[in-house]
C-alpha cells in the first residue's frame, strides 16, 4: 500500500471514529477514559497537535468542535451527566 492510500484510509478511519462518538452521546468521556484511556477531549487535543506539526494553528475550541460536532459548552449542557 502506498503512503497516499494509507493516509487516506487513516483519515477516513479517524472521521468514522469521530462520527461514531458523535452518535454515542450516551457514552461519557469519563467512561471512555476508564475503559480506553482516551476520550473526546484527547482526540481533539491530538488533532490540534498534529495540525501544529504541519504549521496549521487550530484553537482548542475549534478542535473540540470538530470532534464533538458542536461547541464543547453546548455538548456539556446537552449530554454530560
């Protein structure tokens, strides 16, 4: 597999994971941390850090919005228990 295809597959997999987590609003971040060792906030932090490596500045709120599908504040109000 060439690098381009590999990166496309990795990107699609990441977006699929993000979509899955957006749909599973019943799963709390603390549950993810306890079971998997990462949560939605970790994903948004990793997304922001990888962008920085490429010289792209993404704010923490914008990175979280990408992962949550809405502002973090809105998500907390609607779904955090």
